C-alpha cells in the first residue's frame, strides 16, 4: 500500500520485446517508488532498459513487438496498466508528461511552436483557442523564449531552444510527474547545463516530480535527490544522491563514479573504464549479470542472482559482495596486520584468524584467480573504506 506522499510506485515490472528472431527481456521485476515533488535519476548503460521503464509508465510500449508481461504501475494508488485508452489519454500530458531525447523529432516541422503548445492546452484543459494561445505564450516565457517568437517554426530555433519548446509542451498542463529521457544528449554542453537548470527551477516552482534518465551519472548527481542505477533490465542500486560518492556499494555504481573525470582535483588521474560489455539482451543469466565484468565476482555471483536488499538508510543494493562504504576513488592502502572490518562492519582478525566468531574465509576470484578475504559471517569483502579493497590486498602480497 502506498503512503500519501507516494506519487508513483512500480511493482515487479517485466517487459519483453519479441522480434522475428529473438525474445528480448528488457525489464525483469523492476520496482521503484517516486514521491511527490521528488527529483529522481535513472542511470545505466545503453540497453539497460531506462526508456522501456519510461514508455511503460506512459503506456507507449508498442505491441508488438513489446509486451508488459508482469507487474503494476500505481499512480496515486491506481494501476495505469488497467486504465482504458481513453483514461490513459487524460493521464498523458495532464498528469504525467514525457520529454523525449531528440527535440528535432519531437516537434512538428510545419506547425508554429505557439500552436504546438496551444494544441496540448486546448485538448487537456478544454478551453477556447484564444485562452490556449495566452497560456502557450506564458509557457514560452517561462522556459526563457520571448512570446514574440510564438509564430515561428521549429527550424527557426536552435537545438537548445527547440528543447525548451519541448519542455514547455510537456509542462503546459501542469503535470505531477515529468519524465525527461536523456533531455540534453543531443545538445551542446554549454546548453545542457541551462536545460538542466531550467528543469530544476520548474520542479521547485511547480512541485512536479522529475524522473531524469541519463547514461551519465554526473548529470544525475547534479540534478537529482535520488539515483537509481540499472544494469541489464534490473535495478542494482538505489540511494540518495548526496551519499552517492561515499556510500555507493555496488561495483558497477562505483565503476560509473570512478569513470567520471574529476578535472577540479586531479587532472593527472587516468580515466577509469569498465571493461567488457553487458551480456546479450537475449540471455537472462542465472547469476549476477555484471559478473563477467566485475573484478569482485566469485563463484556464487555466477550461479545465483542477488536480490535488491536494504543496505542502509534509504539505500538498497543487489550484490553478494557489496563494497565497503567510502570514496569510490582512493589510493590503495596496506592491509593492516591486525585485521579490520568487512564491508558490513563485522570485526575481523587477520586473514585466517578468528574474532567475535567471525573470520575471513578465502574465495577465488574467477577472473583473476587471486585469493581474496571474505567475511564468513556475511560474505562481504574485506575493507575499511578505501576502494578498491582488492588493490589494497594485492599490494600486501
Ligand atoms: N521496439 C523494440 N524492439 C525490439 N527491442 C527493443 C525495442 N525497444 C527496446 N528494445 C530493446 O530493449 C532493451 C532495452 O532498451 P531501452 O531502449 O529501454 O534501453 P535504454 O536503457 O533506454 O538504452 P539507451 O541508453 O540506448 O537509450 C534493449 O536491448 C533494446 O534493444
Ligand atoms: S560482486 Fe558479484 S554480485 Fe556483486 S556486482 Fe560483482 S558479480 Fe555481481
Ligand atoms: Mg533510452
């Protein structure tokens, strides 16, 4: 049951696409919750399933090839998947709006921008054409375009201005939730910041919740209160953005953070990359989908899939060996001879020793063959905050 502050709650959403030669499992049991007025970021590599979540909420998954095979999408408590087409038509735009990635294709090239905004207002607010035009002009001003340009066509606008028009259309009926799917990817970097600032300003003024979809964790960090990391059709970590640097514990999340260039503090640091590729979308591995690329993978990771479980306050992670909390980028330090704490904070003696009935066991990493210490109590990897703990252990060998 959702509480009164919950705007949207997705429970166990699964989506498949069936093409002539393949069945693609795009989403597997995805659950998430958005509170009223919240700014929420969805991050992941290409093909992770981000747009599929957005289109499912908007009921824009074309069937065929797509099919929602399970789950529910509760908006203010009622399941969007059970609404009639007519009821859903009202939800789109008036309650939930979506900004698509490419403003060039989102606008009609033969209609003035003012007319395009007014049309949406007229349909949803059932007002006269004159009233709709007044509102369209107000919306243009709100996104920083003078109303004197309302009678111009999309080709007369720059990319950033076109995206502002798209945002004006999306906001014309005061939606409670705005889904922005990679809204700045097609724009120059200088314009990207302006558009993100605009989204933020609008959210705080109108109280609309924002779901920002991006492959760039840095973009989401700048804009959102919460971040949700996706990998291969599943959510692997969710936590408050303010604690992302210090508290992220999934190896994939930490690798995403480490791959963001930090020009302010360390220009000499080589940019970290995540080797390998996500598994083919046709396969739904028995174990963790990240195992092939994860330097902490053990046998258990390959054979059994970790669930998304609580990992702290407002924090969930799906990993058998969550990494120790601490900066995602740190210098390796030596393994203390007297032992330490595992990532779950269990007190441990030196390798092989016993303390408080908890000890290190050894496991073999399939990718490197190196032996690593693992807590026998919770199976978390040894560490005291620095990342990656494996580097620290290796320096001691
Ligand atoms: N219409 C479709 N027909 C077949 N497969 C599809 C279709 N739409 C999406 N897929 C597949 O579903 C998976 C998830 O796609 P989705 O577009 O949701 O990913 P994404 O995270 O938004 O990626 P990107 O960052 O590239 O936009 C991908 O493997 C994709 O190829
Ligand atoms: S440690 Fe295991 S479960 Fe965790 S991300 Fe790596 S492969 Fe997946
Ligand atoms: Mg996408």
